[in-house]
């Protein structure tokens, strides 16, 4: 049952990204172009996502299991450190340069956009490099 729900949730997410325009790099770059021909429409998409996320996290807070019975895996720390700030900056620069962030890139790659496929492959390579660097770090504790 869990795999079926995973598929339905992913499908719903992907359709939402397509309908909202998040898979169109031109629309995303237009949103980020505050000094030029700014397109504010994605702000409404983000506001809707924040609203849904806010209530979902409030409902999940304190629960030990999800509605489908899986263990809850919420972040354990609220600390803002250099790793969070650096990762956010890298994410933002990559989003601004390419017009893609991870979810929409995977959806667009699945729809056949070669630029999104290239982005997704680069993202996977970056994840592999990070994983390797964590595993090779002295005293590293690897979580499976």
C-alpha cells in the first residue's frame, strides 16, 4: 500500500509542478528577475505551498507515525549553521542560473527536456560526490 501511495503522491506533485509552471525555466527566471520583466505568478504557487506545509508540519508535530503508519522523520535540529547557509546559497545560485530546482527538473526531464536531464544528471553527480566526501571524512558516521 505504501508504494502505491508514494506513487500517487509523486504523481500529484509532478502534475502540480507542471500546472504551476515550475518546470518552465523561463517562468522561474522571470520570477527571479526583480530588476527586469518580473513575473510574480510563482509567488502565489510558493505561498500556497507554504500554507499547506505550515499546517501539515503543525499536524505532524509530536506524532510518532504518519497517517499511513510509517515512522515520522522530521528534522531534529533548528540550528542555522554555516552548512545550512552554504547549501542554501548553492541551491539559490543553481536555481537562478538554470531555472530548475530538483523536483521540477526531474519532472521536466521525464517530459523529455534535455536541459532538465542534464541538470538532473549533474545533481545526481553532486549528490554522489557529497556522499563520497562524507564517507571518506575522518570519524564520519554514515547513516543508512
